[in-house]
C-alpha cells in the first residue's frame, strides 16, 4: 500500500490511508510498520473497530469525507488491481 501511496500522491491528494491492525494480531505490527510509513490504528477487544464495520484481514474500505463507506473491497490484488482501487478513491473524493 505504501508503494501505491508514494506513486500516486498527487492523484490521492488529501485522501487519508490508514492501516487497521486487527485485535489479536499485535505481533505483526513490526512487520507491518517496517513496510509502511502509513499510520497504523491498532484495534482492540474493547473498541472492536473492525467488528463495527464487519471487517476482516485485507478488507479495504473507501470512506468519503462525510464518513460514509463508498466502496468495500473484500479481496483486492494490489499489484494487478491498482487502477480499480485508485478509481474508487477518485470517485469517493469527487462525491460519486
């Protein structure tokens, strides 16, 4: 994801990319942070952030500025489907 952000920073504009580490997978944070400079939100059993959205590992949510989910990717190949992801981000930024 960091590579996508780096290569498309102008197109992404003010879009925010936040990684959510699921509760119970805290041991993976060093590997996750080593590959990214993106902010990492650590979910926990009290907050249940991921559970509130019904999220699972590798889900990608595109949320507009008003906090409304616009697109949910349940499985997305970041190598071959980059344009699909960027298109969803563009649409959310433009209000589509």
